[in-house]
C-alpha cells in the first residue's frame, strides 16, 4: 500500500522504497513557482531522506530554462546522495524541451508511473 502526502506543488506517495512526486503545476516558467517547487523537492531529498525519486511531469505542459537548470541540479543532488532520479509521463512539449537540452542523456524517462517505479528493482 502506498503512503500519500500532499505538498503545495506536489502530490507525493511512496511505493515500496520509491517516492513518486507528481508535479501539479501546468507550466514551469515563472521563477517564483520554480523556486517553490524546487524547495519542495529538496525537502524530499534532504529532510526526508528520499533517495529513489520519480518525478511525474504528466500535468506539466511547459518547462522554462530555470526549471531545466533545477532538474539538472536535483539530479546531481540525488546522485551525490547515492540515489536515483527518473522522470515519467512527459507531455509532448516538455519532452521536446528535455530532448533539445540533451537531458535524455542524464535522465531516464519512462512513459508511465508503473514503469518508472519498476525501473528501481
């Protein structure tokens, strides 16, 4: 059974040892929203000790350069802590940005939550 918790910009649940964080913002363009979202994700990683993290971007239609930078920083942070960060359910526009920025070389991207969670086994 998955434990669930709600954050301001995230819906978070734990499935086994994997934490799934669904981003509830439609667009990640504005700096203040990106910063607030990043702070919530950092809280998961640092304060709650999450090492295996799936970011579900299914509701995110657009990603700005600030969010791209945050994703890269979060990836480095999780990796440095001995964990792994993967992405799932990217919308076409967001997937195009991720690919254009060559982040597909950094992140594993999965079509759905179940496949992303299973990638940790």
